C-alpha cells in the first residue's frame, strides 16, 4: 500500500493522527498525535510503500513494520475502532504473518551448541536455596569470549 493511501485511511479513522515525513530519506516517517497538549509518538512508518507485515533481517530483527502491525497498535491504544478499520483495510485481523527463517549470529550459534561437562550444586544468591548449575569446558567459554570481543571492535 502506498504511504499516501495509508495516511488518508488512518486520518479517516482518527483525524487527530498525523504523519510527518521530514527531509531525511534514510529515516522513516513518524506517526504521532497531540494528546493533552503534548506530542505522543506512536511509531515509525515507511515513506513510500508500506507492506502488510513487518520486514526482518536475517537475524530476526525488525527492519520495517507493516500496516497490519500499526493497526494492531492503534486498536490496542484505543486510537481507532477495529470495526471501522475493517471497512477501509478489509478484515485485517484475520490475516496471519507468513513464517520466516532466522539465522543465528555466530556467537549465538556457539552458545547454543555448548555442552555441559558436569553439574554442580551451589547456593542461590537470590534466596539461599541449593540449585544445580551446568559447568562448561573452559576452552569453549574462552573461544566464545574471544568471539564477543572481536564483535565489539
């Protein structure tokens, strides 16, 4: 959906909602409204074309939110009426986001593959009860530490 179409539909649902695009094309537009004399930021909106569902990078981090997500937020915040939004956007709440695959970062993959060498009992620092904790190979922990340190550079 074009951003201009989305904006006009949102304005028909709540005339107080605004979108400010700004001059910087690398940043999203802002969906906002005045509430009690203050600017209430709601979320970012793509400036050109808005997909129905969010776009994610290969590690599962959301890059762009979709119009379906924005409608869920606005209904949850009680800024628009769900039934009225069906007239403009169709029965959007029944649509399901397509599944996607997420690759783990190398550090996360290494951590998920750690195998406990043994288990030992320690006193919990939270409540003083004895708990069982895993013990890992020192070389494996050292290698993961090096991976983390290299990622910080």
